[in-house]
């Protein structure tokens, strides 16, 4: 495999991008057991939801991340990166219309 200028970030899964996601889930579970009415539970759940949203955006942005990483490694050129950005913007715009 080529590319890799940024450690193959474009191929990272959710646990690699957010390595403490599972810890947050465990903390929520334990907090619900030991302090069920604590408002911190809601905050932790909100943080988990934000991580899910952020990872969804990363996934939607994958081709741009890939193209940039490969460009910086010398396997792609700027026009290939620009093309990936244009495609991403078009998909985002189409999604926004729905």
C-alpha cells in the first residue's frame, strides 16, 4: 500500500480515532449503577454522541483525507486532491438538499 503520509488516518476505524470511546461507555454504565440521577451521565452520553457524529463526518470525508495523504506522500498530485474535494462538496451539497 502506498500513501501513509499521516499514518493512514483515512483508514482508521472509530476506536482508533477515538480510543477512549469504549471507556466513556463503561463510565456511563458504571455511573448509572452507582449514581443514577447524576447529570454527568447526560454529559457523557452527549460526548459519546458527538464522537459518533464526528466519526460519521470523517467517514464522509474519507476520500478527501485519502487524496491529501497520498498527495503529501507523492502518489497523487494536487489536481487529484482538488478533484476529491470537488466530489466531496457535491455530495455534501446533495445531502444538504434532502
